[in-house]
C-alpha cells in the first residue's frame, strides 16, 4: 500500500433502515457510487444489530414492521449520541415532523424523494457527525490531564481527598471551598471537579482575586454595561455569565476587598447579579469553586473577611494537605515528575539515588508539590541521564552558615527547651515518623525514642499539627 493510500480518510458508513427492498436497493447503489459504505436493515431488530458497527449516519423509515422509527432512534441515541438521523416517511404530518425534530433528528424527508435531492442532505448530515465527534475528541483530550487518578499520592490523606473530589464532582453542590497552602494543588483539584462532572462540557473560567484591583476584578466577574465608567465603550459579559453551564474558579478569594465580598455573597445567596451599571438581573447556572491559602477564621476575627461570606463558602470545605504531612507520597510524586520531564526533554534519567531520595523525603517543602515539581524539572534539565544524585537537587541541600551552624542568642537559652523544641519540629515535619525525624536530627531511632520519653512526648509519634476547626454557623 502506498503512503498516499494509507493516508486516505476512512469512508463514512451509512445505515439504511427501511422495510421496502426497492428503497434500500436504490439508496445503497447511489450512496456506494458516491463513495460511502452502506449497511442495510429491513426491521428494528436488524437495525439495532447493524448499529453496533458504529455508522456515521442513519437513514431511518418512520414505520417499520416491529417498531416505529422514533422509538428506534431513541434506543440508538441512548447508546451513542454522535450519529445523525434522517427520518423518511410516506405519512408526513406537521405534528409528526415537529415531534421528530424535537427528539433530535437532523432532517425529515417525505417519500417519495429524489436521490439527487437526498445526497446534499446526506453530505451536510455527515459533516455534522464529523464535527460532533471532533468536539467530543477535543473535550476528552482537554479533560484527560484532570482525571482524578492524575492527583498523585497513595497516602490515606490523598486517597480520602480523591474520594471527596469524586463525590463532589458527581453532586449538584454549587459552592466549594479549597483551603491549603500555596503549591498544594488547589487549581488542579478544582479542574478535576469540573472535568469529572456533568458540567465538563461547559466552560471552566478562573481568576486570581489578588491579581486585580477592586474595580477591575468587579468588571471581570460581573461584566459591565456600555458607559458604566469612563473606558466602558461597549457592554462586556463577566466570567460568571460566560461560565453558564460550567464552573468559575476564584483563586485567593481571601484577598477580595470587603465591597466585592458583599457582592459575591449576594450572588451565592440569590444566584443572580447585575452587570456594573446595569439594571437587569442575570441568572447563570454555574458552580463556584473558591480557594485560599489564608486562615479565613482568623481573617474573620480581624474583620478582614465577612463572617456571612465565610459561612456561605464553608458549605463544602476541603483541606489540601501540605506535602510535609504526607512524606510517603514524596517518592511517588518525584518519580512521576521525573518520568514526565524525561519524556518532555528527551532525557535518559533512570531514577533517584538513595541519598537524593532521603534528601527529598526529609525536606520541609515550604512550596509543597509545586516546589517538588520545579526541583525535579531543574534536576532532569541539568542531568539528562543516569541516576540523579543528591547534588542534582542542590537548592535543597543545607547551605553553609559560616563558622557556626547555630548562633547562641545574646541572652542565652535553656538547652533542654531547645532540644525539646527541635524534636517536636522534626516529628511534626515528618508526620510523626520517628525514623525520618532521626535522620533530620542526625540521630538513630533509639536516641529519638529516649528523648520522646524524656520529654513526655508519647503521642508525638502519631500526632500531627492540624488546623483549628472553624466555628459552626450560629455558634
């Protein structure tokens, strides 16, 4: 087979369903002469069997011996919504035509018809089928990076998080709040909810609330009417309106000004808003996902964040755990990123040395998963093959501090208090893992256990620092 022949597009397949043999024969001859592949069926049962061949178009008689065409079309569309249907009938009425078109038929043809008139309809119908399948393919490729299994980690914290994201995605919940430090993956989790929900076919609109001034953010969210302010030359739709049928992601919502907090609260309560300078209520169907790295409870206490908006956002709160609380996921994440950057850069890195892995597992990760990703990208970029040594992650190595690793405060200190404080920090940083805490402090496990008993820290082996629970509404 020549290269040219191998690149030829596959022929479209058309299923002709009619109980009249002459109609099927005439259509098959003309369609095959035009270059189409044709399947035939004389009744509903045969048509359903032939439909398993995935035709691109179905020419369907309205009346068949065992079923009416409308019922058969519904059965077929339930299995595959992409193919286009053209119904044919010798018993045309206005009522039947309206009913067929409401059910989703592409066209309605009266018998008898001329084949020359049918061919242009067939060609346009097949183009619609191709466009539908291309849209479906593009949507699938767009949502693939945000499948729930792309949220990497096998720790109990991450397994619970994935299950919560799955439940929320499948629920009608209209407001979700992510709470977590910078770099914990709040944006990825928001997209995972959107692309694994019934809203995945709608738009995903996101905005960082801290990046814009109050007036500009208001215009971006709610839109404006022409003449609403000096530079408003024409009407502009806001993100909430543009996201109809989809999701709006408000990142860093804790940085929103008090005035906009009030307007956001009104929208969340009433699900309506007005454009800036407008008088008409707009009611979009959107899911709002907000995210913040701030302690909103403290922001409420200091009057920097509205308490009523806080309680409204806390309907479905999710805490994104920092990487230091799930050290067991560090190796999994590092290998995931290294494999990805290997493919992207065409490298031949085979993995991590024991020293490099120990460095990654004991690092505090203030930048969380984002910091780990950047460290892996830099390591693969600068070390394109072999096993990555600890030196490949030089920015994570302890930096020399001169003559003394630690300088005694001028007023002195109580050594045992310092020893206890360092021990508590090491246990918290490693999620209570005594072996990893020992590595951080240059000790062995027996030395760690001795000091845990010495300072009466028996619960520290399993205790983790957790955020204070927020106040309950009405408390």
